[in-house]
């Protein structure tokens, strides 16, 4: 049976909030990066919704709603859906911290936008306000966590892919290198290109296919980390995100959605 969960204890109510208040929903997994293997990957999607007044002004909170095709604890398989819908304020908090996955809806091409409203498009147009040198720290933190999971220094929670054949989780390794590549691009250009451009995409797909020995993968991760650290130091981006602009959008977005009675 499909599973759902949320910080809101009433799952049906949480689903209603996520669906009725939705302003943006996009693909965020391997497909959007151009790194999927057709017929083998699940579907990772992220949404952003405007919560009703009671969930922003009162004691109740809606932070996110999660829907998975598979039961809780079971790995997703080909074609399965993993969907997370964040409340707008929660999503902005995570994006301001520079989360590599959370930032993706700001940069996805139109063909990977599943649903969007005027507010969703206005949020995407605010991408430059979110991007800053501070994102470098977040990308470096994620990269270090991926490296530790790959080497066994900490437990990697996701399902291992091709580990018995190649001696390491090739998909996990690919995404570690992909995070580094996109972090450098974000810090040097202010945006993330989706799908990943060549020749980086071909190199990443080679890793996923198991065509690169683990020792070389770890060498590449070391080099990628050095490039990301350098980009973090040298980036001409603002030191911090434009919080005032984002805060102004939040206030306006909630007022407009509530006035139009678009929330549940």
C-alpha cells in the first residue's frame, strides 16, 4: 500500500493542504539531472504549497507532506513515486541554507515542471535572491556526508545499487560527484544547469555504470571537493542571501493566497 506522512497528524488533512495550496511541483531526481537509467529509476518530485492561516498563525504546523508508492521502509522501484510537498515558509528556510536538493525547483526546465501557479513562477524568478556564497558550505557538507557514506565511515541509508558487482554503490557515488559539479557551477554562475551538461554528464554516467574503480572515484571526489572549496572562497556572489526580498515575497504570497481563498 502507498504511504503518506506529515508533521500534521491528520494525513487526509495534510494531503488536502498540500494539494489545494500547491504553487509549484517539479521533478528533482535523476531524471531532471539527465542521469537516469530508463526503466530502472523511481520518480522523485518536490512540491511547495501555501499553508492555511491557522498553520502559520496558530500552534499547528504544516512543514511537509510525503507520499510514497511503496510502504514505509521499503525501497522505491522503477516508476515508483517519492513526493515531498513543503510548506512555503519551511521550503524557503531550507533553500536559504543552500540545500542542494531543495534549490533544484528554482532551476528546473519547463518540461520538468509538473504544476505551477503565478506564485510558483514568481518564486522561481527569485532564484538570484536565494543564491549566495553561503551555499558553498551546504554543498561541501552534503559532499562530505556522501563521501563518508560511500567509504563506510557512516551508514548510507539509501538502497545500494550494483554494489555486489562493482564493490561500491555506483549511483550514490555518481550523485556525490554531481553535487560537487553543481555546487561549483552555482557558485561561479549563480545557477544550476539541468540536465547536467557535457562532458560532466558523460563522466557521471560512467561512474553510475560502474566503469570507474572505487579508488579513482575517491580521487575524483577529492579533486571535486578542492574545486568546490576554491569556488566557495573565490565566488563573486553576495556573502548572504537577499533575505529581505524573500521575506517580502513570503508576506505577499501568503496574503494573496489567503485573500483568494486558495488554501485548504
